[in-house]
C-alpha cells in the first residue's frame, strides 16, 4: 500500500467492508447510497483508493464491483 490513508479513506474502507459482509459484493452506487454521498464523489474516492492500492475493482463483473477492500490494511 502506498502512502497514508486519510480518515475519509478509512470511512470508505469501513463502509466497503460492511457492505461486503452484508451483500457479498460492493458497487460504487451502494457505497454512495450507504454514505449518502454523490456518485461522482464516490468515484473520485474509489480512484484514490485504487491508486493507493487499497482496493481493486473487478471491471469484468456485471456491475463494476469493488473487491479486496482491506488488502494490506
């Protein structure tokens, strides 16, 4: 994992973990709904977490699915 995760990033990772445990999969739209954030805000956060190698995204899934949420954390 690169760099330090800010508190907002930790909030996203916690939400991802909760949704993953609840639903078995996590989509950005689910994160936006759960956190009451806009989809564009979540998209930016997911990009940052991918760049920090905190998450991976399964782009071949039916719906772009966030996976390996806490890899290395």
